[in-house]
C-alpha cells in the first residue's frame, strides 16, 4: 500500500480575537507558508473545504512525508502558531500507484 499523510486544518475551539486586518495578514502568511512547502517538495496539495458538516473543518493538506514529519512541518504554519488553526494528521493508505502528484494532473 502507498501511504499519504493527510493533515486536516481545523479552526481552534477558542481562537484568539483578531481584527480583520490581522486575519488578512495571517491568511497571506498562511498561503505563503503552504506555497513554500509545495516548493520544498514536501506537500502535494492543499486547499479549503467547500462543503463541511462541521464549521471547524477549514481545509486539508496532503504531505509527502510521514505523519510525524508532516505534523512537525504543519506546526510552523503561521495560523497554527497564532492559535487560529489546530491540526489533525492521518496516514491514508491507497493501492500502489493509485494516486500521482504533479503539474500534469
């Protein structure tokens, strides 16, 4: 089986009170962080959820490293460090070769 690490980004139960400008700045830093992880070759994809049963579920990242390393990397996300997001990491197993990542998708 091929292993993929899914990191769910969840709104913290008690996020800090931030004004709109601070949230906008944090979002820009968050997006830059995600792009840097893609550029580093440790993340295949990331994005927000559109339809969610639980409003705390904000988005997901697919990391190309093991669960422990993915959590270590994701913990440096500015939104996580600010207490705005919390992480939940899962190892997802698929049939060998079932998924491929890259610009050709």
